[in-house]
C-alpha cells in the first residue's frame, strides 16, 4: 500500500485546492548516526508562495533545505521539486533552485564582485545581463563601494548581504533563503524583506527558513513550524494564530463599573473565551478573531450604557503559536535541542 | 548552458583561487631550489665521479615530478578548506552536475600544478638541456594526464575520508610510500637490487611512469635505458588518469554530499 501511495503522491502535482505544488515531500527523513535531523517530513509548497519554515536552531530546517536542494541525500523518503525527484534527477532539480545559505559561502577568497560574477556565470546569465544584474544588486544591498574588497575582510553583515545578493542575481524558480537577515541591521533587514517580496513577484517560489518569527509572519503566505525534525503544524500565519483558543486579547477601560447583564451578554459571544475583571471598570477579554468581534463588543457596551474610555487589542504572535504547539518558547526549545 | 562551459567555469574558479596562494607558490619554489642546490648537488657527490653529473640531472628531473605530484595533491586540501568555510555545500548546490564539478576540479587541479611547476620545469630544462623537442612534447602530454589523475585521486581520497586530519596524515604516508617506492630519486635497477618487492611496487607506480617519461622527454633516459619510447609508462599514466578521473567520478557521484566534514 505504501509504495502505491508514494507513487500517487509523486505523480500528483495538483492538490485538492487546484493550486500547483512546486515542492512535495514524501516522508523525507535524514539521520546523522543516532540523530534524526528530519523525521518523515510531508509537506506541500505551492508555486509562487513565500513559505516560512520556522523553528529554533537545530529544528531541522536547514537539513530539510539542503535535502530539497540536493546538497545532502535523504536517508529515507524523497521529494518532488519542480516536477523532479531529488533522488533520481538531482541535476534537473539544481537547474531550478538557488540557495541563500545561513552562513555566507563566499569562496573564502576573492572579492564580492568575483563571487557574484562567477555565480551569475554558472547560473547561465549572458555577459550583458550578468554585468547589469551584479551591479544593480550590489547597489541594492549597499555593497557596490565594497565590491573590490577581499571577502575575508568584510564584516559579518556585509558577507551576509553578498550571500543574499547571489540569489537576487540568480532569480531562481525556487529560492531557498536561510536566515536572510541574520547579522543585518534594521534598515538592511527592511531592504532585504522588500527584495524577497520582489523576487516572489518576479515569479520565484520562496522557502524562507528562519527562527525570526516576526520576519516569517511579515513575509510568509504560509508557515510550517518544525521542532526536533518534525513538522508540527502548517498553515497561514493568521489561521495558526486563530488556532490558539482565546489567543487574542482586548483590554477595555470603561467609564463606569460594568454590570452583570452586560457581562453575561459579552460571555455569550461564541468567540469570547474568557473575561477577566482587572478593576471594576477594567476588563481583559480573551477571544478569537479579534478583528471581527471588537465592533460587536463596542456596540454591546454602548447599547447597555457603558461608554468606553479606551480599548487596546493584541493578537498572538507566531512566538505564541510556537509556545502553544511545543509548550516551550523558541529559546527554551533551542536549549532543549542543544542539550540532546 | 553547455556542459563544457560549466566545466570550464569550475576550472576557472580553481585557477583564480590558486593565483591567490602567492605565499605557497613562493615557498614551493624555495623548496625546489633547496632540493636541487643542496640535496641534489651533495647527493650526486656520493655517486661514482663519472656518473655524478648524470645523477644530478636524474635527480633534478625526479624533483620536478615530485613537485608536480605534490602540487596536484593540493586540490584535496582545498576541498577541506572549502568544507570548513561551507563553500563545498555551495558548490554542490549549483546547477552543475557532480560529473562536471569533479572533472572540472581535476582538470583545474592539474592545470594549476602545471602553472606552479611550469617555471621549475623551465629551470630543470635549463639544467638538464633538451635533446628532442618531440619527445618532450609527448612527455608533457602524458604529464598533463598524470597531473589530472593525481588531482582526481586527491579529490577521491578527500571525499571518502571527509576528515582534514585523516586526509593530512593519509597523504603524508601515501607521499612517503609513493615517492620512495618510485624512480623519482633513484633508477629502477637500484630499487631492484634492494628488494624485488620494492621493485614490483616501483615498476607500477605512477610517479615512476611520470619520472621515466620526463627523463625520456628531456633525453636523460638515454643514459639509463635504450627504450625508443617508454610505452609502458605512457599506458600506465593513461590508465592512472582514467581510473581516478572517470571511474572516480562514479564513486564521488555516489558519495559526494555536503555535511559530515571534520
């Protein structure tokens, strides 16, 4: 039965929602001696989306990316990338992909110009196009003035920018971007986020491996959370946040003390999970789908004669989602992995 | 992009990298000068006086081959440097097949060793003289194959061991054996006198093939053997080249992957 299912999955490029899967993993597993770095990963990534692969360091994100890009071989299972099996047709897979590595891989000698120019040549860009793109991207990542400096003399952030530049020049069909803004300053981060979005708009599917949950939330159409080599959950950031029961919080400060009837009516809302009275006229409401419910709450208080002095809403972050599914903060999870 | 172009880009990269190793190039040249000026000159005094000059030429030719060998091995060390800096994984992620990658690196390694040894060969030819340019041309063609083969061998061993320390020790031991059990420093007849087992190893040693060919190409071999053309040496080098370049490709296509390097 199992080989049959694998056969069907391998040949199925269109999923139920009629969205084209550009990547589909089938029980993808990688073991390093006793350590299972990636454990039976089953995942489908759609053409043209930014997919955030989240998790603490050591969760298995980079190993998964390296398998999908044919740099390392799976111990078990396989994946279909752009219609090609990573085990059977690795050369075809590599024609479609590009990687921005977590640690910059800059040939360790040479200059940013040499590194990027050679990379563009290998990726098959014509001389004219190559020179144009290398110059453009070096300017975009603020590295033009340093293009003739030896890479080993560059700072960590500069090296990272050159690493990111490689994929921006290449514009692959499928781009694996591993921790793109690590060691980069805030202004640089925003620039790189915009460039990632632009890359997607130009037709690339992007797999963003990161432990920066804010970054993933900001950029990703969908995210998958990995922990200890397993995919715990995978959906849109909004759905994942909404999946935390009572994860949204509304703090309401009323001009006068609320009465029992209003409280009863408030608690009767399907989305409201809990109401905590902090002070007689201060309420903290735990609920879901905050953006839909807040107008109803406002109406309720006004209708019952309780004017609102202030109202503050907060949604759960992906950090909260991570805590919800693992029982650990991302820092705790990282420590747990390190002590394994 | 055509496969040949990709292969040439891999070669180009290795050559560019090599030209940055100015310190190593200078040190190698000093090593050669010391071997010839001290060891070669002094050791040739131990030979009967009428053969002293011939032995000196013989030794100079042998040192050239030793240098060509060690320069071709150097690509293996590069792989460990790259693994340490993560560049190896980058190379494996490029739209280049493993075959093109390994073949390109073998050729790149071979060419760089010729660039390194080129000036030294010129000095050697100045010392030894040149009897027959055609012979030298044939010998050079075979030595190119020898250099590619040694680079291929070095890459194969590096990929199989995946440990910089082990590779270093292994290549040290291999160097001791492969150089000493060859005719780089002494003629085969003396190896034969010392031990038949040594002679058997020496006879089928790629360094012996390369040394004999270079000496034949420069004309020194006429003092030692009457062979019109050392066919056995040429065939030996061709087999060596094919083994480590093409059969080797199959091995590392299966074993090559990122990660696990020490």
